[in-house]
């Protein structure tokens, strides 16, 4: 199956039509989607009409955008003026947003064809997409296993060839971890690099939108389209402070004198197959002239605790708006205003969402704010300082994406703590606000994909992508697919 860039180039030069690319994807969706369950909604008629208009523009010689005619999927927590925006929650099952998210506007301006919206953990709260309130998504490599989360639908759609690229959101690893489990490329940009306008908030100081693609080149192409300042998002960084480069421009140029940091004591927490794949990747970089530096990150172990206090505190605040009054699900059994609020939330929120709301409310409550939330913020600053020190001596940090490969469906649903630990290697990156990428670097003994996580300094996505491409150019893991 062609990559996003290959399809884009073929459409642009007239070798194929956009309508052909769209029909090809929908044929695969018809064949594989019933088993995979990647999508919550599909917009076939709208997509074919978009593709037809793009074909007409190309035939007439009119200018088109950088993604002209390419079928793209988006996670269903990004607002669209067409169709429902559900966040995979019963409380928003019939919600139709009145506007497009900034990234959707960017995709439209680039002439991409948005074919549907993908499944996810409810309100992006989870590590396996098992917390979806609307349907189940499975891993294309093994349908008895999870695709990861919370962007599991987006990752599974790319892995199964049900789109040529997709967008996900990453609060604590929700792009990188499913990318690892599904054997695709997933990039979490620097916090503020991509506008969050129109992204339904989970943890506002942590959330970031990014691409999930077949390879690094496609990730660079999608990032080119969605990156940049947006005045509607107060956390979006102005280009005067952090200009947006062309991420494809120097992508094929290796980094000379590359210094790679690694943290041996952290890596030992991963399965043997994951450790082996990481070491083989480091050896490959060493053969390309890189220098491997062993370092310590003394505050990394505090990341899980700090994250689940900060993220749940922000979630409890962000989700307070779902009250059964303004929009969304409303209980029909309520007798007064208090019951409208309590019964609507009780019936429509899933167990994990309720758990995180309660944890966050507790951490912010009187008498506990200083003991928990304030202490978590201090730990976050220490973790950010660890990353700053790393990037003073190295170009990037390499570590596992997850301690394991994709686990079996239902294996961890009864043990929230074990589920939370699936993100132990990714959470610190969000707390620090730095960019990270997961690329496919091998398989375990069960023939399940393993991801390599590469992290770099803030707003250095161009360097990060070049480092990832160095590995990818020497291997073929990214080209291996689960389905014909």
C-alpha cells in the first residue's frame, strides 16, 4: 500500500484520481473495518464529493493544497461542523459541533479528504481504547489484543490501511503508545506547536494533537500542514518565538555528530524483547556515527504520580461542563436540577471517566490542594529540569515507548494501576512539554510490533524527524503491514 506522500504525489501529477484513492480506502474499510472497529463514523458521500471537486481542480490546472485528494482520518475528539463529535462517550453521542477545530480547518485548506472519525478511549482517558463508551477497536496485528490508547482507532486505521494518515491527541502518550502497539509512526509535537482550538479538552496543560502515519516522511508532511500559531488558542506559540520550518526540507539529511542519551536503569523496567529492540536500535545509530551517552534522570520516577494528579485535576474541571443542561445527554428520570446533573453524569460517563473526575476533585479539594496538586506541580518542574539537562549534552533521548507490546483485551481492565503503568515511559514527555516520536523498531516473540521512542528539545521537531528518519532509512520495519 502506498504511503500518504506517494498517493499525494500520484494525485498531483494525474497518475491517479482522488476519487480512485477514496474508493480504494472505502473498499478496504468494507473488507476489514467490521473486524477492526477503527471508526466511529464514516462520511463516504461527502468524501467522494470532495475528491471529485479536487479532481476537477487538478484537471483544470488550478492550484491545490499539499494534501490534495488524500483520504485522512481524525480522532473523534476534534470538532467538525459535519457529523457528530462524540469523544466516544454516551454523554456526547448525539453532539454536533457548530464549528471546525483548527486542525480540521488546516486539513480542509490543504485539500485533504476527511473520510471519518476514529474510536478512542472515552474523553481520551485510557491506554487501550477499551474505555470507549461506543464500540470496541482491536489491534490489526492480533485481533485478540488492544490497539493501545487513547488514539487506538487512529493507529489501527493507519496500520490496517483504512486511511493514508490520521490525527490523534496525546495527553500522556496517547499517540506514541498506540503507534508502538500497531507498528506505525506517531508524533507528539511540542506543547503549543499545534493549536488545541476545537480539541475537546481532557488535560489542558498536557493535550497536544499530532499525526499517526505509515512512516516518518508522512509524519513530517502532516505536521507541515497542522503546525503553526493560532490566535484562538492562548497556549499556541507565536511563530516569532518558534518559527515553523519545512519539516520535509532536510528530512533525508542525517545529523552529523549525533549524541544520543539513554537511561539504563529506566530501560530495565521493560520486557526483554523491548530492551533488546532498543539496544539494537542504539547499535544501529552507533554504526551510523552516533555517540551513546548514559545519563540519569533522577525525577523520572515521579512522573506517573505527578501526571495522574495534574491530569485528573484538569479533567475534573474540564468535564464539569457536561451537566445535562447545555448540551449532550440528559437523564429522563430527573425530578429536579440536582438530579438532572447527577443522574445524567452517572448514566452517561464511563467508569474510567468517573474515576478520574473523582480523583481530580479530591486532589483539588480544600485541605488536599497543597498536599497533592501543588506538590505534583513542583515534581513537574523537576522533571522538566531533568529534560533540560539531557538536551544540554545530547541531541535526543531514546527509551522504550511502553514496557510491553500490545496486551490482550481485558487483561488489565480490572487493575487500573497496571493500565496506568502502560504509559510509564511516555508521561514525562507531556509533563515537560517536549516533542516525542514512536517509530517501529522490531517485533517480539509473538510477532507484535515494538516502538522506539525518541525525544528532543522543545520546538526541535525538524531535528527529531531527521533522527527518526536516519533509523528508518536503514531498516524496513515500517514497511511491514499486518493485512494484505
